[in-house]
């Protein structure tokens, strides 16, 4: 399982296809991602 920024999805999909063209991929939207490389927790 990976969590990536929306702008990174096409690069991730290309790499997955290169490694395993028959890979199973599911994608979903989230309300927020917090931590290193993403938003800081605002509590």
C-alpha cells in the first residue's frame, strides 16, 4: 500500500506497468494525509 500525492500518480502507474503489466491497482481519495512529506497535523 502506498500513499502518494495526486501529481505523482502517473509516474507511479508508469513504473508499476514497467515492473508488472498485470498488477492489480486500486486507487481512492482521502480527506487528508499528515506526516513527513505531507501536511502537518494541525491539532
